[in-house]
C-alpha cells in the first residue's frame, strides 16, 4: 500500500502563522524520510484556523530539505484563478522539482461567498460555469499527455494565437481532479484524469462516485487507466483513549464549521477537553468522528487496509488531525508526526 499526506496546516491558539508553517515543513521532511509518496496542501481563504491559502507559493517552502516525495495541491480551487496563471505556477514548480509535482484541481470556492466573489474580481459564477473548459486548458498548457515544450493553438476573436505555460520544462506535473459529487467523478472519467473523492470532509457518496468514475472512464494518453486515492482523517496514539483525546481540537473545528460558528485558531487538547458542548454539538461531533480512523496503531492500520481493499485503492492519503498539548513546541506538531511514524511502521515496513 502507498501512503501519502494531506496537510491543512492548522494554526493553533498562541501560535503564529510562521510557526504553523515551520511545523508543517518539519512534518514534510519526516514524511519524505518515512517513504510517503506525496504531500499535498489545500487552498483555504479568510480562515484564521489554517495557514494554507496559496499552494503554489507554499510548496517550495515545504520541499526544502526533502529529496524524493512528491508535492501537490489538494487542491487549487480553479474557479478562483485564471487557468493560465495556475498552469504557469505549476510549470514553474515542475521546473524546480522535476517529476515531483501534482496539480490537484477542485471546483469549490475554498471560502465564504464574499471572499470567493473578491477572489474572482467580482465575477460570481464565471469560473464555476467554465470549469471543464478551464481544466482542459490548464492540462493543454502544461503539456499533460503531450509534449511539454509544444505551444497550444487557441483562437481569440477569430485570430489564432500560440500559448504555453512557462517556463517550458522537460516534464509535466500530474493532474488530479478533486471533488465530492457525482459531477466531479463523471467529469474526471470523461476527461480521462485521476480522481480524488474528498472523503476527509465526511461527505456521503464515496462508493457511488468511485463506481461511476470507473464505469465511465475514458482512457487518455496521459492516463490510460483510472487512478484514484482515498483521503482519510487519522489520529494514532499508544491507547485509544489518548487518540480520542487528541482528536478533540479538530472535532471542535469541524462542529464549528458545520454549524456556522466563527472559526478561530485551533484549540489545544486541554482547551478542547474543556469545551462546553451542547447536546446537539456532542451528537454532531460523535457523528463526525465515526468517519475518522482514531485509535492505536495496529487497529488503525488494519482498518486502513480493509477500507483500501473495500474501495479498490492502493494509495491512502492520511490527513493527520491530532491536536497539540499546551506544553508542545509552537513550531512543531509532535502528535501529527507520531501518527505518521506509527502508520508508516505498520504499513510501509
């Protein structure tokens, strides 16, 4: 089984954004040394709780001190951007780290409606309405499935124009389509692209989305066979009780998010343990955690093998959501790193 990492780069109480970034950079180096396949970061805007807003800028920082692991976006929210701008960002990244870049593309805004409106320069739905066209253009500009050095012929107002994402490289990033709906799985199948269902958000429909993707897949030059991986929230500790305790800070954040409450910095484990849950919030937290993989290493590893086999995937993307304790260093995430180490020992040998 292959293992990868999805890092939302949480910012916790009393921690600066730089300290959160340093903690993630250390975790990326650890993942590289442990044999993980890829390390993805997300695009979220106007959120004090996370430090990952521009994956293309963040990836070179995280890649320092690594030698082999792939880095990517999980994902870039393409409706917020011009396809050419994203293609050039990832062409540049591919030139910096040849053969080690993934461009994961999603359709959601990654923020609230007002922030999305401002990101798009006042165009409310334009990027969503042209999503398929923009994905196809980004793919062509990057030479995915073709020659990375060739230009793309386009027509503007009836006049031909040659275009290329620069700098031109000798290789192209891998392109993945992300989503949590029937639309995304059908589009990935139609375009012949690798597909990731956003299972870490706890959305329903995983089995249906994967079944449709595989049934309708149209082979492409770059990807003759369907490819997918499964992102899962994980917390590992020496005992199940400790793992449940470490899951508390992220559970508070998820409940706040789902109930529309303000999202401040992530609480510490001790602060989350004292959180004044209402009965409704506690029920929601239990429901959210039921979809996570929380426990001691052997039990979680066995469950990961079972879910990978059940869904026919050979790569699991771990989102380590263990919180930090009051006494932990502010530029480190020891419980998240410990989760990766424990599962690497069990699953990577």
